[in-house]
């Protein structure tokens, strides 16, 4: 793909994202996107067959941005336990930011889970791979101990997916003291578990 084609496609995706965020997926037409981009419908249909396809491209672009942020965390020179906590909160805060930034699009994002899940599949695999690498590094550093880092990475990944909506909605607390208590509980669960220690 040439630089010009890639640039044009990216511009169309960004214009679509802004329109979806303002008026929602259902109220947006391909004509709206073509008009707002300053390009004709023919150009838009060169890159996307329909509105659903451009919507999925918007979601994929947002997930790629999130993945790059998580990669930055993974590359930091931190002990594995600190890196894991930084990863968790970077991920939750970034997902919250993506959804907040996209206004009306957020309703579609959660209502149309199946459509988004297809786009998320690749992201999920890449995220789980980063988590597994952090866990394996922690085992090498003598910080973590677990029977199977691959399975543990999947467990953490799915736990984070389950926390997305409550975190975004502020159910888990938004004040500083609530965030500190939440973080303390996450640290305790991850690193100590819930089973009472024998004396």
C-alpha cells in the first residue's frame, strides 16, 4: 500500500470516528463520511464496502493505538511486579479514555459486542502474549511463581476484559482514596491471593 493510499485511508477512518462519536453509528451515512472528508463517495467506496466495514476499521485503529501503549509499558525497565501493575492500569485507563473520547460511539461499542469481538480477537491474542512475557520475566526474576504462565496470562486478560465496563462507568470508584483502595486490592489479589495463610 503506497503512502498516499495509506494516508487517505487513515484520514477517512479518522473522519468516520469523529462522526460516529458525534452522532452515533446508526445516524451516520456513507454520504456523511464522504462529505466530511472532502472526498467523493467513489473514493470512500474504494477503501470500504459499507459503513460497517469503516466502523470496524475505526475500532481496529483504536485497538492498535491501545496495543502500542501496552507495548511501551512492556518495554519499560521495571521489575515484573511493577510492570504488571503498570500494564493493568495503563490498559484500563486507556480503554476508558478511548470510550470517553468517542462519545456516541461508546453505546455501539458495548451494545454490538459480537461485531467488536471479531475485531478484538487479534488484539486479545497480542495482549495475552505481552502478559505472558511479563509473567515469564517475573518467574526468571524470582518475583512470580505459577504452574503455567500462558494460562495465567489468559486469566488476567479475561479478568481485565470483565473489568472494562465497571471501570469505565466508575463503578469501581473515582475518588483518589477509592482508586488507592482498589489498587491495593488488585495488588493483594494478584500477589497474595485470597486464601488465608497458615501460621
